[in-house]
């Protein structure tokens, strides 16, 4: 009998499951790989509807526990991004499998950490995945900044100081709320605390959109958005 391994499969959304990365597809490829390599596949660990941003997923925690208890000799996944998209977590994972002498095999990326070249490839691919994720994040932030600069709605809520235009996306300045924002900024520049600013607005009878009275958390949120 060959090396005792487990398979790990994950999807984050229903859409992803329909796009060719379903749990069933991943499992079938892992089973075929284990048969070809004569590995003893003892279990398939699943994470359904779980993000790869961190290891805080039920299935992944089970994998880590099995590594630490030396219940397995290896782990097989279909693609590296099924395991993680974080360079930090990837580094921790590599350290973990080294410490407990557990092999990691990735079918499509042709990685096998039982060889030095396999470890190198794993680290390089992890760095590329993180770079792509951060690039997407930067592009999203840039797009949101442009929308804010053009007074366009960027989320589910219309920010304080604006009303939603008839087109459903443009933001029209609310003069009364803009006046309140200017007062908040002025008081903050004078060194007033968030609570003191909230008290001033309440004393002046300036309405707060979210509740009957102003709170320091509301002041903080408005200043942060401004």
C-alpha cells in the first residue's frame, strides 16, 4: 500500500461550483491522481462556501489537526488556490508540513513537496496568487475612489451628506447635511472629542440620519468618510 493521504476540496460560492470547480469534479480528479500514483486515499475533506483568505474554515482546521497528530503522510488538492490565496498562510502551511514531515501534492500545478523543487514551486505559485489578489484589490479601490470623486454611489448605503439621484447611482449633495459635516470638521479642527461634537449637534437640534441622537461612533464614521 502506498503513502497514506487525504484529499482536500473547496468551493467558495455556488457560482464557482457551476464553473468547473465543483466539489465533485475536484474529488474525481484527486481520486484519479491517487490511483495513478498508488497513494492510499483515506478521506476527502470538504469545505463548501468557504473563502481561501484564511485557514479559518472547518475543513482546513481538520486538515491541520490531522497533520499535527500525524494521522496522515500527505495531502492532495486539485489546485493551489483550493488550499489558500494568502502568502502568509502558505508560508505557515509549508512550515507545518515540513515540521511534521507531511507531503503536499497539487494535481494541476504539478507540485510534490517530497522534492526540493516541489517546495520551491509551491512558494513561487503562492507569491503569484497573492500578487494577483492584491492587484485586484488595488484596482477595486482605485475604481471606488473615482466613483466617490464623481459623486457616485459605491455601496449599499447613501453616505451622509448626500441623497440618491433619479438615476439610482449619482449622489446629490444634501445642503443641510453638508452644513452639518462642515460643522463637524470645524469642531474637530478645534480639538473637540467625538463625544463633544455629538453633544453639540444634539444641543443644536441637528437631525441624525441613523438614530434619534448623535453618538461618537456616528461622528467618527462621517469624518472617516469625509
